[in-house]
């Protein structure tokens, strides 16, 4: 469609150019015969070489106009004058045709822009559909939680090693408690890696249940520890991936994200947000946390519960 409209536009432009050339030629002819007619009236022979052409014009004009219209008061033949007037009318008509063609070009250009915009919109929609389809393949989830525990009181007179040992034992117990609280909420798999609890899930449709139960369990545990004079912080990261990606590569990327040490938030990359927003009625909202230099400048998002 665009090719046809462009062809029409080129034809109209060619017609305008040809009309302009014809107008120039006619203008030159008008000037030449106007001078010839004027010199003929005053019996001057400066343009006598135009006489054969003028005679042919006169004969032609006599064939279509009465002699009374061609003779003036001094019995002067007015055929050349009428011919000049006729050419002037042609120039005027060509000007109108040029204006019409120019307006037509503008309309064709607008039509081309509309068609291009429509085609571009269709193309972008197709690209979005293909991109969404590719993102929908991100069905697997890895969520990592790291706990950090610290005593609130500063008047503990025990040795530092004993305090740290108690915190470590209590922290390990809290990881086990966290597992107990969320293990039955989703068909997830769990693994403990040092201070971290690694959760894998192969059904993205359960992601909201996992996130909600994790958020609820962590907030309850933080409150319980606060009452016992302990400060519990958690560091949580999550990502989604398809079957073509190795779990160890996702785990490595999440460890880089974990090193940002953004406490008491569930942090993710942009690709998880893209996948999450394809799920209907999500319980969480993603907010841009900022641009962080991981392996390269990267947008980092924080998942916040809506209600």
C-alpha cells in the first residue's frame, strides 16, 4: 500500500514539475509574441523572424473566431492578442492544477504516514506478542533468602565469641523455622546453602503464594525476634528463567544481586518484573529501586505487597 501511495506521490510531483516547465515555456512565448505584436503595431521589424509562426497562429485563430472579433478600430488583426490571452489562461489553469496537485501530495503524504503508523503499530504489536510469548517461557523460579540476626542490647557482658555463637545457632534455627512456615504453601523445593535458603519452583502460577507466604513469615519472625530483643534482617532475591538456562547461572546472577545488601526487601531484575506482570491480579507491585553496577549498570526492582 505504501509503495502505491509513494508511486502516486512521485507522479503528482512529476506533474507539478512538468507544469512548471510548461508555464515557463508559455511565459517566454507570451513575452515573445507580446513584443512581436507591439512591434507590429508600430511597424517595427525587430522580431520579424517570428512572422511565419505569427501567420500560422493568425490563420488558426481566424478559423475559430469571427473577423469582427479579430479586427480593432484601426482594422488591426487581434489574433496574436487573443492567442496571448489564451496562453495566459492556460498558465492560470496550470497554476490551479499545480495547487491541486500540491494539496493532493499533502493528502497522499498524510495517508502514507497513517499507513506507516498502522503498519508500525501492527509490527510492534507482533513484536510485543512474540516477546510476551518468549517471556511466558520463564516458568521456573529461584528465590534466595539470607537471614542476619543481631542482639539489640549493648550491655551483654559475655565474651564476643559466645554472643556470636548464640546468634549463629539462633539464625540457623530461624532458617529451619522459615522453611517450616512456608514449605506447604507451594510445590517448591528447598535447599540450605550456608546462611541462605534456596527455593526453586517450576510453576510460575504459584509465585504469588510463594511471595506472600514468605513476606508474611518473615514479618512475623521479625516481630517475634524483636520481642525477644533480637534484630532480624533478611535479604531476599528472586528471578525467573526458562528451561534453556542452567540453574547454576541463575544462582550466580542472584548472588551478585544479593551482594547489594538491600535489607528487608525482595529484590529482582527487570526480566522477572516483565514475567510477573503477565500474570493476572498480582499481589505485589514492582518499584524501581535504582540503577546498580552489578556486572554492568542494571535496573534493580523491589517487590512490595499491594495490600
